[in-house]
C-alpha cells in the first residue's frame, strides 16, 4: 500500500551525503502538512506486536479490575482512563476509546524524579512494565533524532529542541477502540477531530487504519497503517514556539466501515521538561516580525488544555 503523505528514512539523517536532502524533505512535510511517515527507525515490528499483545490482555480484563489503576485526581496522567471519558476540545461528545498512560521513569536520586507522576502497573499482566519501559526508551531515542532534524530545518541552535524534551513529561498512550454502540451517532467517533497538545507525536504502526488528516484544502485524507512506518506529527506546543511555522494539524480516527473490529494504537506524546517556557524561537521570527504568543510555562499551558478535554479538573 502506498502512503498518502511524504515518507522519509531516518537512516538518511545519519548519512552526511544524504542529511541535507533528508532535512529538507522532512521539514517541508511538517511545515506544509504537520505529518510525515518515518522508516528506518530501528524498532522491529515483532516488538511492537509483543507490546500490543500485552495491552490487548489488559484491556480484556473486567472493568472493575481496570478501574483499580485509574486516578482521576491526578489528571489521569498515569494509568488507566475509562471508556467515554476523554472528548475533543470544543466537542462535548466523548470519544469511543479507553486508554492507559505510561510516563518517563527517572532514577530515584534524580532531582526531577519527584516532580514526575509515578507509573502504575497492573499486576494482572506481569510483563507490561518491562515491555512498556523498553518501548518508551526506544521511542525516546527516535524522538531525539526527530527533534534534532526539525531544529536543523528551522535553523535553531544545534541540540536546542532535543534539550527541551530531555527528562520531559513525555507520555505513551496505549489506546483500545472497542466495537461498541455509537458508531452511527452523528458527531461521535473513535477520536473526534483535534490537534495534539504537545511538541511532537510518534505513532507506531496501528493494527488497522482509521487515522485521517485535514489537508490544506479542507479535505479529509486517510493515513494508512503500514508495517515499518511510524507516523510523526507536530502539536500545539511546536506550533506555538515556531510562531506557526510548523502547524498542529487537525486529525481524527474514524469509525470502522462494514463489519467492525477493535483497533489498538500507541501514540508517543513528546513533551518538554517541566521548567521549559513555551516561547517563540528567535530563528522563527523574520526581520521585524513579532511573536504571536506570549511566553507561558509548558506545564501550566498543558493543564489548561487537559481541562478542556475532560482529563483534568477545574
């Protein structure tokens, strides 16, 4: 199956003879659409399959068991979130999904460790912790390369964007879109149209398609789930610090057609370090151009957005 968005190979970024061409193709894709497909990222599809299998077993547990790992008081930043809780911004109808959050784990003697929420691990699926943390580490390395390459495209200081995300509050979300009532209800879908909140998202191959992006002509375009490809997209935080040079593009997950089947995905949401302020980068300001956005601490802004989608109180 041919992908509908530009495809780049991350190995070209490590090749001095191919790096400039890679940076241009990659950066142009994110600037024009906010989405790009990545190949050559060094994670075997068989490993993704093992992780999916473990989470299928978790989501198959009885509701009362899963709810043991749910913590609304913590803004649902870690652990389980029940079906029908989250909704898109400005859309009161809940998405047709449940999910589980895993975040960064730092050594106990790291000063940042106490400031990050602690992960919770279901005892009923013993291998979940090891698989989740291995996946987190692998995707964190991919994320650093992706941010570095985008910084090169924008003309930022070398390492500036990866440093923003170092020890950041990055979250992996494991999502189950079940077969359920509501597929035919107007305005209700697996994930209603939205923009991501964070700097950048890495979306490993889902087990089936359903992702769609709103192109610049206002038309919905499918993005295929293809083995060997990670889909990368940029979020509101990236749009903010680039003065909208790099957009946060509207996307959604549509309901299945024909005989419905469950869908699983596991987006990796790259967030900055807690102390980073979201401030327009100097390299993204032309001569005489003013920032569109005032500086704001990224965690303060994140909490505001989480309230808007029903995950945090207040």
